[in-house]
C-alpha cells in the first residue's frame, strides 16, 4: 500500500510517546489497575471508593473521551482510565492479556478478531460510532492547502498520516488518495505516525504542512480543515467490546449504554461522529 522508500527513512514516530497522559490516564493509575487484578475483591466496590473502569481506546477518540469520561464519572461515581494507541496496537495488547475492561476500536475487524480468539465477549460487540477523516492544515503551516489536490504543490514537503498497517484512519487516507488518483504523486511526501493523534501532533509541531487525522481531534484546533469525501474510503465504523474475564463487566456495560443512548452519544455527535440510528449510509 505504501512504497518502501517511506518506511526505510525511519519516519514513523517513536512508540514511547504513543500514550498522552490525561486526568483519566496516568501511569500510576494504570499500574494500580494491573496490580489490582491479583488482589482479592478488586472488582468489587470498596467502602468510600468508587469503582474504576479501564478502557483501551483508539487514538482518534482522545478528545471526545475526555469529556465522556468526566460526564460518566459524575453520573455513576465510576472513575474511567483511558489508554490510547492505534487499534492494532491495542488489539495486540489485549491478545497478550492486558488488563483492560473495555475496547473501543477504530474499526470492526479488530474487535471481531478478538471475539474469534475469545478475548472479547461476543454479546458485547456493538458499533458505537462512525468516524470522520479530514485533512488538517495547522494555523502556522506555510502551505496554501484548500483542497486535496493542493497536496501536489511543491511547497508541500511532508504530509502526516497514521500508519495504514495499524490504524484504520491511516488506511482510509491511503484509500482516499488512491481513489482520487493522487497517491503515486504524493506517496513520497507521506510521513507515518503510529496513530492518528500522533499524526496530528506531527503537523502541529511544524514537521508536516498538513495531516490526515480525525475531525474530532482538530475541530477546535484552528487552521483549515479540508473535508474528505467518505465515498472514497471504507466507512470508519467503530466497534466496541467488553474484554473476556474483566472483573468490571457490569460498569463496562453501563459505560456502553452511556455511549449508545446516554450523554455519551450526544458528545460523540458534538465531536463530529455519526452515531447508530442517525448515520446516513454512504454511496
């Protein structure tokens, strides 16, 4: 899908900065969750201490989940710890026994893989959102990019995108460029990041003139957003599933209901996601 010239230039961002620390995601809290698995009664609420829920989330959800996590905690007194990475990376972690309670992916395929391997409960599978791919031109970018064809301009030296091998949004970006007949002429300009949020950061830091990223990550970032026709790539249907063996299945199911029918669904729409029942089919 991509030329070897791109990958041999060590242009993939290092994995040690994949996870962004937020109020709901700290290394100490996640470590406590890991140690907790071996302790008796860890899955039960203790007196005066609310339950904790650990969620593996695709990187495109970073911004919206910060709001959703706060709203869910206020409503249920359940703390939520989010761990962000690419869908493929999180899938591998769950296969290796990472102590997550819930998986929010950027596609359906990886959740289905985990179901086949009995790592995710089949009855918990649901599509909770449809993502939206855009090309983002940061405010400081010197390039005049108003449409995807402008990526051909000589002044555009680098275009950031998530790795198509590990991130559905990266795969959708490549599909779009191929569908528009632009791929062969811009392939050498593409610089890959490990996930879609890091692709955004790469452009924000000035190391690329533009980035293919999730609309939810840049709708409040300023700059210019170039719409990507969803007909040019496979739909970014995002599925979820509860991890088999999770000691917190009841609060995990409560969080799923919150995403599907509660305030979480409204917040997903606020950040530009399509939600089930309101999604218009693509051509």
